């Protein structure tokens, strides 16, 4: 589906027209995957656009930048303000927001140290990531033959652009084989995460998700879901999972800013079934929280005006 364009994109401190938000072909990041990014959503609330956990996302962008040794030219607070400014300029009530810090133009060697770090914040209206049907009835998934990079090959904790080649390989493999999403194992053979989502299994009243040491991103939706589940009275564990733990689980779902809470209805042709009660309860609570409908969680919604 083509992108739904909006009016302005924030680039290095200025709002530029969507069509003019361009870079040179010798931009370092285009060649070497030298960028770090975020995915954030704004939702329509009774108080106008509310950005879900905006500050936490910008903090993670800074954390990613530290891992790859980028000198970020803007503070977390400045990036939060820039996002709000861009949202106002585009007059958007709900959208997906994509901040990106990347190595720019001026040096084609691998040494990134002399290069400028450019920062951009783009946004556009984006519906469900894994489809409306997927959100309602669950998606099919496949364990990928591609393995999540080891911590000492490429740090999976940095949300860096380069590592998404690994995710794309897995995604394409799954799609070509007739599945909707891939689940990656780590080099030790334990479950890591989806191509752009964290994963949870539910057994009885216990939720389990792989630890970040298994190569899973420290997902903000993951953290949100862990908090929701505990507040609903469920036990939540971070523990290594094998692929067989997925096959035999009562319920399985993935979480992410783009994917939100999406149930999985089969893995490697083993049926999990229609979305279970706990998945649905968490899905519904999440949908209400991000739209500012649950006062208890209102600190997570950052209003634009
Ligand atoms: N794991 C990976 C590899 C991810 O790319 C993402 C987010 C997550 C987990 C979930 O993190 P969070 O809950 O903090 O969003 N993926 C991006 C997103 O915006 C990009 C998807 C295309 O959801």
C-alpha cells in the first residue's frame, strides 16, 4: 500500500515539505545501515492527539544511539517537542511517527566518527500493521530459518536500521511460504521475537515472554502489556522459550507499536486457535489506554495541545 502523505517532515530542526524531505545518494546510512530509529503511535483522544509513551520512545532512541556511538544533536526533551510541533503542523489526530537518526553525507569509509548525525521525524496515517483480520482472528506464523543476530555480532538491543535486513529476510521467507509473520530464534535456539514485534505465550493464568538477553528488543508495548497483565492479576514471567513452547501454548500474541497486540492463530501449521480470553482482555485494555480512556494509565499518554 502506498504511503499516505502529509504536509511536513521535521529534518534537523526544520519543518520541510513532504516532497522535499530528501537525502544525497552518498548518505552513509544508505550504504551501511548506520541509523537508529523509533516507531511511535499517536491516537485520537478526547483531548486531541495523544502520543503513546513518547518520552520513553525518545529515551530508547538515545539509548540506541549510545550503543552505536552516535553523538545525538538533540536531547530527549527537544525530540519530544519537535514531535509535537510536527504533529501540530500536520494537524494529525492519529498517526504513526518515525524518528530516525542516521549518519549523513561526507565520508564513504566505514569509520563513522567524522560524520554528522542527521535527525528526522516523519509521520503518516497508518492502519493496523498485521491487518484488521489479523487483529480480530489472529495471524499465521512460521519459525524462521534466519536467526536473530547474536549480542556479539550486532546488538539486538539497539533499534538500528541495519539489523532490519535480518527482519526483512525472515519476513519475506514467511510471506513466500504462505505465512503472515516470522518468529526468529536466537543462536542458542531459544525464541527471540517477531520481525517487528515481541512475543508472549499464555498458559493457564501465566504470561511468559523471552528476556532481552534472548535477543528481544526492550519493547515499549511489551513493557506496557506486562504492566497491564500484572494489574489484571496475571503472573508475568521473563523466561527462555523453545519453539515447542509456542506450539503447545494456550494463547500466543505479538506486541509492538505498529502491530499493537496481535494474536497468533497458528505456528508452523500447529493451530493455536482463535484469540483466547486473556489475549482479548489485554488487547482491549491496551486499545483503551492508548486512546486515553483509562485514567490510571494517563501518564503514558502525552498530549499535543
Ligand atoms: N522487536 C522488534 C524487532 C521491533 O522492530 C519492534 C518494533 C518491537 C520488538 C516492539 O517494540 P515496541 O513495542 O517498542 O514498538 N517495531 C517497529 C514498530 O514501530 C517497526 C515495525 C515496522 O512497531
